[in-house]
């Protein structure tokens, strides 16, 4: 089993690269060159040029960016090498670059970012970078990036930095950047709007008002975008009186509220259950001659469905058709959520048919809702039929879809079928850390149902596909085995875990030692102990403290469980007394 864990080539590659051996091989070759020569850019460029790699291939660029993963500096080096040979980077390449920035443990240096074309240095790429930086480094980083650009490019980058800092939640740094002597560029409406957005997003509306005062002093008039930014801030903070007053000011200043303004108000009121007020805003919107768009109607549908008023929601759906507006699947989603709450599967299926007749096929979110409901009601054949229909229609199930199906089948005791879907998810490269809850439920159910070989098959599947097996995944598997008295099996997998370079949690070690003591198996106990001791030394961890903490954590769990049970019993008794007192009062 240990040899199955070493699959670096497959991990991180796209499906296309995994299916094309030559592309996968080229991506791996490029990655090795990047690792070997990244500290010397000139040598790296020479090595890449002599490698025979096709710099003009967008598929190779995407494959290498995937292979680099969180190594954002390596990804940038290869991106720069390919850029002169590409007419323009594909959106997928930019998305992969942004993903690399968001996963990196640190931000790439300004010298690596600066050569990117000006049109690429926008919030989509800068925001993930800025989120990786600690607060003290934000301003120096922004200033370094600006100084690395030619003078004629600096105003555009300054605006991008302001917008990116505000969107990334660093509006204080954005304000500091404005005050820096070397960045005294003239501030336009767009600069002020970026600052307004940052303060409003953080709910600091007094600071937003200071920005408005500065705009007035600079004789910069607000447009509808700036007004709507401030309006969204008031609504998010629940300050509806201020929001309504602001819409009045918009009219007075010759910038009347548009569909976005009214929709923001309707959405905020609906989210707080103030359905009647939301409806009054809609009526006012129509009276003022502002035509609602599909988003407005969709918001109203969602508002009424959340309030359980599904019939009124359908009335708005009909109004959308009468107004000749395009209806997308997002508008229908609220109905499905409302029907799910009422466990109305037939209504969901009928609505899906209506969508198809309107040439608006259900999307993945809708299938997720209906499949989850079908599983909950025990209609697993219907759930599987929906799954097949979804794939036949060209929709690929996502991580959430697989999790819903696996959990639903486990809940109905259909463990063989659940394993089949889980292994399909793994085979498609969709099993990542957030799905460990699905893995835990599946393995526990299999071991509890004495399907140990099937559980081992699931584990072998994720191990053989190069999935990330961190301490959480190993702990789930080892604890599942131990819970059903498969102590020796759990210990053997612990040895595999140690062989893979993963150190068990202290309570896992303590649990296994306790089990081996009962089995009188000193040989395996000594082997595990020695490996853990060595690993602790390498990590500069006191083995004595590690053991002590494990015993303490192991003893604390039953106590916490008993305490929780006691509190629940007391709560039930208290509820019974209150019910009794209420009955007496009524009598």
C-alpha cells in the first residue's frame, strides 16, 4: 500500500493532461526545470528554451500551472516564459494563476508580478496575492510593485491596487496608499468608489461618510454606482431609514435609483423577513417608471419562497414571462429550496419539467437540491435516475453533488452503491480536504456494518489515486477501525501513515498503545513508538509531552461526552417542567 502513495505526476494535473501522456510528460519536465533553475532566471530561460517545450501551447501552460499548484513563483516564471509566444493568455490560465496565488503560503515578489501586462494586474489576480500578506507588509508591497512599473503605467496600477485592497478587506491600507507622497495621483470617481466599497463592506459607514465629504470637497459628483455602493452598506448594516433617505437624495441630485438600487433594498428587507415592505419597494419601483429586471424578479421569488409563500412566488414567475424577460435557473432555485423544506418531491419534479418546456434546463444547484430530497425521502432510485439525467444533459456532477449522493445513500443503508459513487468522485479528481466528512461517514458505516473489505477497498482507492492523505484522513480511517475492535488493522495502517511521513495525533497514539496493551502485542507497540519518537525529534517536539497530551486528550473525551449527555438530560427535564407549568397556567 505504501508504494501507492507516491504519485506526484498525476496529482495536480488537469484531466486533459492526465489523459494525454505526452502533455503530462511535458508538464512534468517543465516543472522539474522550474524547480531546478528558478533561483537563476537567465539559466531557467535558457533551460526552458533548450528543452523543446512548445511555449505557444495554451494547453501546456495550463498543465504546468496546475502542476505547480501552490508554488506561485514557479507558476509565474513559466507564465512569463510563455507569454511572448501566446497571442493572449486564456481565461483558464489566469484563473489557474489566481488559484496558485490563493493557495501559496506566501505572496510572490513584486519583481515577479511587475512584468505582467497592465490589463492583467487587476483585482482577479491582485486580490489573492494581497490576502496572503500580513498587514505590516501590505503597504511596502504595494509601493514596491508601483515603483517596479514604468511611470506611464503607474496610475492604472494605482487604481487596480486601490480596488484590490478594498475588495480584499484592506481598506485601511488603501487609504494609506492614497496618502503616500509618491502616489499623489489625481483621484477620480472610481478611486473614491473603491474606498467607499471597502468601508461599506466592513460596515464602517462613518468612514464611508468621510469619503463622501472628501468627494464633495474635491468637487467629484457621485454616480449611480457610488450611490449603490453606499446603499448596499446601509442595507447590510440594517440601516433602512438611512437607505431610504439616500434614495431620496439620489433623486434630488439627478441620479435616480435604478433597478440595482431597488433590488438591493428588496433583497435586504427580504433577508430579514420583511416581505410586505419588500413588496412596497417593488410597487414604488414600478410607480417611478423603473423597469424591474430578471434579477429583481428573482430576488422577489426568493424572498417569497423563503417566507413560505410559494404561490406568490409563482405569480412573479408568471410576471417575468409576461414582461418578456429571460429566466435563468437561478430564478427557479428558490422554489426548489422551498419545496425541499416541505418535502415536496413531486412538485420539484413537475417544476423541472416546466423548466425544460421553457428551454431553461435545471442547473447543478437544482439537481443537488432534488437529489438530496429524494435521498432523504428514501427515493434512491429516483435520485439515481436524476443523476443519470443530469449527466446525459451535459452537466458534470461537482463535489457537492457527490457528497449529497454518498451521504444520502449511506443514510439509507445502501453502502455498496455509496462506495461506487465515492470511488467515482475520487476517480474524477474531486476528492479534496473538505470532503473528509463524507469519507468519515462512509468508512464508519462500512466498518460498523462489518464490511471491512469494502472499507479497505475505499481506502486503497483514495491512496492509489494520489489524493492528499493528511493527518485528518489517516485519523478517520484508523479511528473507524479501532472503534470496531480492529486494533491490529488500525496499528498496521498507523505504520503506513508513519511511513508516508505523517505523524499521528497524540490521542490516536495513546488509543493505539492502549489497544495493543490489551492485546499484549509489544512488537507492534515498540515499532510504532520508535517511529513516533524519531518523528517527534525531527519536529523538535518533546516525546514525553506528546505522550502526556495524548493520554490527557483521550481521558477528556469520555468526560466531555458524559457532560454533554447530562446537560441534554437536564435540558429535557427543564423543558418538561416549563411545559407542565404552562399547562397549569392555562388551566
